[in-house]
C-alpha cells in the first residue's frame, strides 16, 4: 500500500490526498490490520520506538528521530521539524495548494528531543535551508520551538515553570516570562538574539496542531 497509485487506506479515510501521501510514503508503513507505523531510530539506525496511528488512537514516539525527503539533501530548501509525522501530514494537506513541498525535508523527533540526533539530522541539509517547527500551541510545544532555535545557532538553554511564569536559563542568566506570553519570538527578543527559525501553527490558538483539525 506504499505506492502513489494505491496510497494508505487509513489516510484515504481521513481525507489525505494521494499527492500528500506520496510525500510521506517513505516514512510510513501499513500493517495487516491497517494501522500506520512510523519507525524512529537512534544514532546507529536501530528502531527504538514507533509512532502508530489507528482509527481511534495515535501513539507518539518517545525517543529517536525519523527524517526523509524525496529531494536530494543538497537540493532541499525547507526543513520541517515536528514531534509527529501525522502533525506534518495534516499541515501539508492544508497547505499543499499554496506551498510547493517538492524540495522539502521532514524531521520528526520523539518526545525525548535528543539534541545530538536532531542536530545530526539537520546537518545533512544545506546551511541556508529554511527551518520551520510544528510543535503546537501548548507550552511544551513553544519550549520545543525555542530548543530547536538554540540548537540551530549552536547554543543551549533550559526551561522550567515557576507558578505562572516560564524561567529560561540561558548563557548563565535567568529570564522570566508569563506563560501566556512565552513564545519563540518573545523569548528571542528577551535574550537579544535574532530569530531564524519560523514556527508553523494553526491561526486558532484553541487548536493545538494541524492534526486537531481532523
């Protein structure tokens, strides 16, 4: 069921076009019961966890990464980084008529967000590639946006929540911000750095990610 002509039965039922299914066919496989499975791998290429989608459930991966592109790495112009392949699939489905994804690459990180794995995954693409993150409107999603941006710049930082504030420890200093105001944009303004990573989220903040539209 992995060819462009056949597609995936479950994605068909969810209204995902065959064009979009083709873009993601390299990262998905279908088992005998019709569940979709995405294998997440460690630095040695071993499968360490799986993302699974069935009719009534979505199981996220806790560790490892999954990355692929139909374009050669040197031809990739945009890199989309998310915590789940299904979130990316539904984003692309909503934007396929307005954005050309022919030269896009996709990188999915498990909940552990292993810095070394993600940086290694990003490093295979050209230095000037445009990076978008899809981690949702939740606070965890916004913190993940910031972590990816730090790693792109070769930096690091840690975050914790104290009451209704996010406390960022960055370059030996603490930066405090209200939870409701915290975002990659506001965090980078606060620490005085230029933002180079863009976030891709539904306009409606009541909808955490594009998969929620389904």
